[in-house]
């Protein structure tokens, strides 16, 4: 798996989004899924 460097503020922001014992990996996957869904919606909205 690739390594990603983040600034010092990122973990704090992720902590604010986490639910219960959700891992950073789980929250990041969820955010990517939301982003991809939004991108798909925007792409097809002009059809």
C-alpha cells in the first residue's frame, strides 16, 4: 500500500469525522466513496 504524508491538521480533522471506534482507513474510504459518488452525479447531471 502506498504511503501518504499529511499535514499536522489532518488527523485532528479526521478525528472530528470519526464515529465511535472507526479507523482512519475506514473514514478515508468513506470520504473517497462520497467524493466518487458526487463526481459521478456531477458528470451525469448534464445528460
